[in-house]
């Protein structure tokens, strides 16, 4: 069986897409335990910039890797319950920085 002449290009695009979408959520580094910004300084304003606006994008990209998003968007939880849920997901392999964690919890609890 002869492969189409575009096969190498399609394979490269597929592998690049996989690397950009799936692999960041599979990393096993401890980067989520290191703060990205100084919690008491002017850089704290950068954390607010991530905020709710990026919360949905983070939920859509990270949570959909393991389960259907209906499960997330149908849930009606308090902020404390979302903190517990996202912390549990981190224990199950979700790789997320503290800044991203804050944005996800803020977004999910404010809907």
C-alpha cells in the first residue's frame, strides 16, 4: 500500500499538535509548587491579569484531557468545593501552576 505524498507533512502536523496540546498537561515536573510571581510585590498584578478571562481557556484545555467538559460545566460548586476538586485533580496528574490554579478556581466559582 502506497502512502499519499502528503503523509510526512500530515504526520508532522499531527505530532506537533499532540506536543502542543497533550504533553503540557502530562509533564511530571514540580513547577506547580514554585510561585511564578512575588505574592507581595508589584508582580501580583500579573496574577490578576490571568484571572477569569483565561480560566475558561485553561478549563477547556486541561480538564478535557481526561473527561468530558459537561461534567465540569454542569457542576454547581462553591469556591471551597472547586478548590478541593482542582486540588484532587492535581493529585491525579493535572499539571498546573499556582497562577493557573487560581484562575481556574476563580472562573469555575464565579459562573
